[in-house]
C-alpha cells in the first residue's frame, strides 16, 4: 500500500471519509459499499444513453455520481464527470462527450479495481490481531489509504 505523502496522483483516498466519520469504520465501509454498488450503475446507464444518442440525459446521472466520487478523492475522475455534466447539458459536441465518458469509465474501473484489491487485503482474518489487541479493520494500521 502506498502512503499519501509521496503520491502525486492516486485513484482514491479515504482521508475525507475518515475525517468526517472520525474513526467510525463501519460508516466508511458502508459508504464504500454504496459507492461500489451505485456508481458503476450510473456509468452503465450513461454509456447506454450515449449509445442511443441521448446525450442530454447524461447530466442527471453525472450529477448523482459526482458527490460519491468527490468523497473518495478521485479528482481526475471528478474532473471528467463534471465535464460530462456540462457537455451533456449543452447537447453539443457528442464526439468529445463520448471520449470523456470513455476516459471517465477507465478511471472509474481503475479506481474500483484498486479499492476492491485494498478492501480484500484489509479484510480481517479471524485469527489475526493487529498488535493493538483488537481484530484488524479498515484503518487500524494508522495508514492513510491511497491507491495509485
């Protein structure tokens, strides 16, 4: 796992969630569950609408996705989603919108892959202790969770 202080770019960070939920790992994990379940559905729907040429209908889905993406510090993906939201409102430049949507999907898939891999690694093993006398959980190792 990479540590944040040396990272220039990353797929995601849990800093915001850990700050907001102040050590409530159950809430952080719930947010991650919802993210992994819902955001790919928004992208699937945007891709379907794009294939049907219904570009103006993308912006509500992009709008829904952006807060979740922002909470996970996925800044490059957030920039793409904001652009999708803006371009789809205008209904102009379908080729650019398609390229941005494809690029955003690649960033989402990379972020989801990194998040999923990290969550599997962080899953506590029943017999393992973390050295603090408690079973391991998402943030008990004192690391800022980044993924590049």
